[in-house]
C-alpha cells in the first residue's frame, strides 16, 4: 500500500493542500516527511509546499509576508548591533 494513500484519498475527496498538511501534522509526521508527502500527493514544487506550510500553520498569510517579516527582523537586529 502507498505510504501516502490516506492523504491521496483526502485529496481525491476534495481536501486542499492546507487541510492535508494539517492532517499530516496531527498524525505526528515530521516536517521533512510532510514536505515529501505534499510534493507526491499534489505534485507541488518545494516553493509551493513552503507557502502551504507557512499559511496552514498560521505563521503568516503568505510566504511573501513571512519573508518580509524575517527581513524586517534581521534589519532590526543589525541596527541594534551597530555602535
């Protein structure tokens, strides 16, 4: 049996990648396994999977927003380190 059959069934029944991601998390899957599962089940690129993980986890509303927040935080840290 396919190791991702449960998630493929969810996709077939209309579940979004975000819903399938959350199901993987609830089942105790490790992050790298969830990445692989989403890529196999939905045929997603790594960039697309990263977006799904950021949005589905509630970290940010988009990957772009998340990256902008990281850049702002890095800039603030660099400002604090300057004498």
